[in-house]
C-alpha cells in the first residue's frame, strides 16, 4: 500500500513549518532575555522593582529552555516516527504495539514542552508589562 504523495507533501510542509515556527519563537524569547538582561538594573533581593525584573528574566530563561527542549523532542519524535513506519512496513503494524506506545509518548512529551513554553512566555511578558505599570506607582517604597 502506497501513500498518496499529496499527504506526504502536506506532512513535510507541516513538520518544516512547525520546526521553523518553534525556532522563531525561541529566537524571540532569547531576544527578550537579552533585552531584559541589558536593561535590568540589579539590586538587593527583596520586595522591589529589581527583584521582580530578575524574576521575569528567570521566567523567560525557563521559557527559552523549554523552547530548546520542544525542538529537541520534536526532532526525536520525527526520528521515532520514521523508525516506527519502517518497522510497520517490514513487520506489519499489529506486532508493534510497544513501538506505537513509544511514538505516542514522544508526542505527549513534545506537547508538554509546547504548553509550558507558551505559558512561561505569556506569564513573563504579562509580568513585564505589569511591573512597568507598577513602577509608575509608589508600590515599591
């Protein structure tokens, strides 16, 4: 049984677009980290503006790390999926339940990094805006 070449082409476009988007988001996150590292004034830890800015920088650093892990797990998923398809072609899909479970596990890991990277990025950017607004008020005295 051969697969429709249109399906193969669509899958190829999806995976390339997915990886390109992940690299783009990672670049934005690293650029935000670089910007915050340059513009943050560091001070004594406590309830002050500098500590909150440092927390935001750490949070965006975690988002960048999750972005790297997302790309790594996606590449691992593609490799595992290719091996699974090769084994299915050779032995039939009925004998490979453990291999299919491994492919599903890799997919779940990729989704985990995707969700938590996005949450950390959103929280970091939202907190950055909130700290900029709070800096205008006498909250930090």
